[in-house]
């Protein structure tokens, strides 16, 4: 018999126990993992369970509900319409259960816990890394998972969906209902090998940059930020587009191209590079963002540490 997956209103314990008796939290976590990882094999690896056991659990769940939850026709297991409806409910149930556990753990002083933060690669280096390091220093039992969202839009999507609790972005939240901590601005500089930069002035004009062989990560140009717009206007001779930032930075090291990186990030991970300020200078803002709802103890602790570093947007 097909069960109705449509439900409006808050999920409470009676609904879970009476309407979803066969669906314990472990099964819900398995289901969400299969969706997030795109398949049984990938999810089994993340969950540290056997693939046959996970596959059987998903079949039993579909049998219990009387619906198909996955479209298995492609290479990835995508949720059907019924699966998508269950996904929202499952995330809410899991979040409420995790919230209850976290509130109990808060009494124990955050000795254990898990926090997911979404951001792009360079913002992960600065300013996120020092804040996460400080959090780990205070609460060494915490697990911190940083997801690469690619762009600011991707960061907001992950936080909005509940896949990440916090996000770090270079633009303001797109709509109402967000909390925000402004972490000032980082100077964007031209980064090149010493040989490549040998003839470049300090600072280098944007007009001169437009004549250089450059490398970019495409997602850096897709952002709605003023920084991305400025970078795109200077990228007149893009000779390398790399989906993987690590490869781009190796091309820069080899002298094949130059690229744009935040100064603090470049100094931290590219000590071999020559840096040139831009004329006029270019800056990138950073904002820690979250949905305006009760944060987990770990999320609240990270926000507290970030507020200790708070600066107005665009502060130079």
C-alpha cells in the first residue's frame, strides 16, 4: 500500500512513531547519504557499511512506503518525486534528533560533536582556517567538515538545504532569514612565479594585467560578487581554465600563467610566489552566514569565535 508522503506542518515524535514506525534514524541517515553521495556504492563507503546491507535497507524502505525513492536509470541514484519529498522530511527529523543530542552534549562542554561548513577553496584558507583552528583548540573533540561549494551561490544553497550549518561567502546573503558575521576584506593580488613576475611593476596596473597570460578557475568568474566582475574584466588573455585550483597553482609555479589570489591565502600556501598588488587595488569581502534559527552548540561556538574577528564589510 502506497503511503502518502505529503505532509504540512512540524514533524513531531508522535508522527514519526505512528506513521513511520519502520523508519528509524539510522535508515533515514542511510537514505540521505545515498542521495547526497549519488549512489549506494559511494554512500556505503562514507557510512562504513557494506554495499549489500545498504542496498537491502533502501529496498526495505521502499517496500515499507510502497513507492520508488530512487531513479536508478543513470549512473547516479537520483531521488524520484516521492524520494525528494521524503528527503526534506528526513533532513528535518535528523536535524531535530541531532539537535537534541547536541543540546545534551552542550552540558558536557562540547566534548564531541560535528559541524559542516560550506565555502570556496580560497575562503577556506583565509579567513576560515584560523577560526576553525581556534575552535579545534577549544574543543578538540569536535569534527569539522568543510565542503567546497565552488561559488557563493553554492554556499548559500548548501546552508539553505541543511547540508551545511554555516557558510563562508564573498557576497551578502541573497534574501531575508540569514544571520551574518562580517570578517572584513582581503586584498586580491596577482600571483606569478618569480620568473613570470620579473618585469612587472609593484603595483601592476589592471590594464597591464589584461595583456598577461592568465589562468582561472571558471567558478571564480561565475560569482555575483564585485570581485569576480573585476577579475573577469582583467582576464583578457585566459590561457588556462582549471576546474581544480591545485592544478592552476602548479601551472603558476611552473611559470605558464599568472592568476589572482587573496594575499593572505597566497602567503599561506604559495610561499614560492611573487605577489603584485593591483592598481587600483582590489578587495574581497568575507561573510560567515547561517540560517536564522537555533544553531548547534558547535555552530554557535564557531560564530562566537568569528565575532571576535568581526570587521565591517569592505574595511581597508
